[in-house]
C-alpha cells in the first residue's frame, strides 16, 4: 500500500436493504460502538484526518441497523484513548449487549493504567469477550511490561485479543505522539504470537500494509487471525491486497469498520460475495471463523 493522502472523499454508492439471498450467515466481526460523547470526538477526527463517516448513529442504532439488515451476529469493539475510562467503557458495552444475544461485546484497557488486570477480569465477569486495542490511538510498545500484562490476563482467561497494529492508515498531517510506522510491524506481532502460543490474536485490516508478511504468518501460526475490514471495499488508494483465495481460509474473518465508513454498509460484503470461492471457504470467512475466535454460537 502506498502512503495514503488523507482525508479521503465520501462515496455515494447505493446500499442494499438486506444481506443477499443465498448468502451464508454473516458475522460482522469489526463494528465500533462508543458512548455518544466519545463518538462525537471519533467522528471529528475522521472528518479532519480520515474520511467522512456515512453512518452517524448512536450505539444501539448501529446494532439494530445491522441486525435488521440480515447480519446474523455483530462483534462490537471499542478502545480507550486515555487512562481511567476503561471501566466506564466496559460497563457501557456490557449493558449494551445484555439484551442482545446476537451481539458479542469486547472489553478495552489503556495499556499501563493501574489495576489493568482487575479491570479486565471484571469486564470478562460481566460477559464481555476479548479485548480490543489500537496502537495508533494508544501508542503502546508491543513488547512493554504493560502489554505483557494484557497478554497474560487474556491468556489466563482464554480470551482473544484484537489489536490494530498494522501501520496504516497513517495521515502525515496528523500530529501522532508516536509514529505508527515505528511502533507497528509484523515482526513485533510475530514475537508475541510465538511467546503466547495459547493466546488467540486478531490483526484487523489484514495487517495493512504488510500483507505479504501477515499472509505468511497466518499460514505458520495457528493462534493468529486477520480480518478483512475495509481491505476489499475498493476504496483505499494503492491498496493491492492479496486475493481472498490465496489466504488461509480458517484464519480470516469478515469485518466492516461500521459505522466509521465512507461508503455503503454492504459494499465490502458484496465484493467478497462476488469472488469465486468454495462454499465452505465463503462460510468460514463470513461467519464460522469469527464464531470460533470469539467462542459464540450462531
């Protein structure tokens, strides 16, 4: 992937009313939910440094929107951008998911904040599954003591870890405290995957822009997954992802980044559906892999 020139423009493509008839069940394994105030800040960042967010919905509306259109199950992700708010975010997520059996909510933590283990254990006790982290927002060193504490608590409780640790998208106009190209990299992830062999790890966006390295790594490591988020939408310039057929079929999950997208909710789903794949492979990518990664029943 070439360096992106951000912000990008919105697309005004037509959206479908439902998941296509005859499709396997679909799990969207990469959906963002936040409290309203935090969503406002996230959307302002995207407007200034990313792309215009098309779906400006509150968290309950986001889940209802997708489920009403035929998405069978939603994995709801969040991340804390500073210390001291993870407990509140985790409580918000647990309450949001309580009456929604077709939603799996994840916990978050700010690496290095006090009582990180207790905060995460409380989140797991409340019903949340897994942890979401974002290196571009939280600026963590993958090999720091703070991160090893998170790896250990996830491993101890058999909970998966989703980490945005790909280098892109990076906007050269945004004043990052730490350069994502410095703190992110497949070699850093590979050390973690090697050391914590019983820890399930997912790297979103196929690890953009290090596609070749992550394609090799999912062939080599059974505890590493990738998700497709935004990669196959034909939106990001200079993207050039690998073909779906070339990837290890049982280690790739479908995800969208909804609602923080500049195009139709089903754009990437339609493009994945148009690829000639064995029925079993398509089913794995669209639903089974996520169900196995997060350990839920369809």
